[in-house]
C-alpha cells in the first residue's frame, strides 16, 4: 500500500516537473521567436532612419537651452509658466486673458474678409498692461537660434500653455495691424511662426499637432494683415511634413526599445496577486502587441510618402482601435488625424498665398490645380463690388476644437490693388 502511494506521489511529482519544464520551454521558445522578429524590425528601422536622415538632415542650431531659459523666465514673470505644476500666481486672471485672446482670434481670423478687428475694452486693457511682457517674449523668439523644448521627467512642458503664448503673439499682431502699426504686426507674426517651427524638433505627436495649430493661426494672421505673396510659399509645408515623418519614426524607435525591455523577466514588478501565467506570458503578450504597433508605424511611415499627393487628399476617418486595445495612443486613428491636419495646413498656406496675390494685383500660377490637384479648385466670383474667393475640395472640412479654422471664403474689394 505504501509502495502504491509512493508511486502515485512519484508520478505526480514527475507530472508537475514536466508541466513546469514545458511551461518555461514554451515561454523561452516564444520569447526567442519574438526576439528574432524584433531584431529584424530593428534592422528595418535602422534602414528607414538612415534613409530619412540622408534625405532630411537635421538643421544645425535648431535648439539652444539658453533661449528656452530666457523664454520661461519671462513667461513666469507674466503670471504663469510652461510646466504642468500650475500658475505662478502673479496674475490670477491670466487664464481668463488667454480665453479672451482665443475668442478674439476666432472672431478675427475665421471671418470672411480682411477688415480691421479691434479688441474689446477689457481685452485691450489686459493687452496694454502686459505689453512689455509680450514684447519681451517676442524679442526672445526673434533672436537667432532656437528653443529647446525639454521634458525633465516630472514637470513636462504644458503644450496648451505654449499654444496660448502663440495665440498671444497672434492677438498682438491683429491689434497692431488694426492700429496701423504694420511693422509691429509683422514682427509679432514672425515670432508666432518661429514658435511654431521650434516645436517640430521635439519629434513628438502632441508637439507636432500644437505646431500645426500655431502655423494655421499664423496663416490666418497673414491673410488678415496682408503682406507680400513671398511671405507664404509652397515650401512652408515642408518642415511640418518632414517633422511628421520623423515623429512616426521616433514612435517606432520608442516602441522597439520598449518591446526589447519586455523580453526580460525582471522588467515588470507585477502585482503579487497576479498568477504566474500572467506574470510570464503577459509580458509576451505586451511585447507581441508592441511589435504589431511597430509594424503599424512602419506602414504609416511608408504611407506618409504620399500624404501630399492628389490621391490622398481626403478627410480623417474615425474608427475604433483594431490592433491593440490597450495602447491608448496607438493604432491608425491618430495617424489619420495627423495626415488630415497636414493636408489642411497645406490648404491654408495655399489659400493664403492666393489671397495675397490678389491683394497685390497679381495671379499665382496654379499649375495642375490648387494644391497641384485638379480635384481641389479655387473659386472666384463677384458679388457687387466685392471679389469673393473660396475653394472646393473633394472632402468636408473637419473642425478641431481649440484650433483657429480656415474660413470657407474670403472677400476682397473689386480692385485688389486697393486692398481689403
């Protein structure tokens, strides 16, 4: 009887040992397969990144910490800061000021003509009281060099506040234009443009979206205040296009590094109550999901080569997460949104350029059509003494909350040489 019990115990121990060994053999086999596949993706990334850097070398002198420090110092003195730890308390109404700024810009830049727009009494008083701060910020932005937008780990840059600084510069430009100070208006508009371009070096999705928003606002400023057709060119879209492609590669690089770390058993400190199966195979699942996301980024990068081609001018399509449900910022939804924002910014530049030509009594050469696409047309018609310029696109324009939008049409006097 004792012998039978011993045999049963022996068989049970052998079975448990076999299961345990098989459990880890399967784990390490899957881990090896994922590791080999990840190494192939790393080689593919190196090739793509090398090709990108060869075609789009990074400009020298893009970032300088000195200018960032000066800018943040002046902004803190203005009553708030650019970090995520709240207001400095020097001006309790700074948030209300920026909200008034945004409403003023929406009214001024989304209207259909170039008539002067004057701030209301309350906003004007605030702008006058903060004028020395605005001039100081403009001075920093207008210096040679660039801004280094760094994140220190715990106090990340608040991009909403950066966007509000840009809108402050834009509102000052409109105000100066309405007061007949064309040179001052041009300087504020240029400061806004430089702030937008400075964000592109960060190679981050949120930085890129903020940069596009400010660039579209700058385009509206130029439409409103006027200027030379040379102020807006077809080349203005290229920095945003290059930065978009670089941002896609940067996302892939971060995911590759994350997927590599997930291969180590000790990387995650799982909750004690989680079972052994999830502690080991859960890592493989996350790693596998990241690999799928890396492949999606590579597809996005290759697709981005034709984002500005005629056949890809279409609206963003909203759909659910199809690839990995647990990645909040992954999938193709955000990429589709970025593609549409790039195309809409391109439309804004071209629309503004066309209006500047008409204001100066000239006509631009449209070549194969507006945006080099026959499906996107510029429409001109007379309504009484006014010349109305609009555009037709093969897609409906999608509005983004908090972004200064493009008007559907723009109204000029019958004689463009007289101005708007």
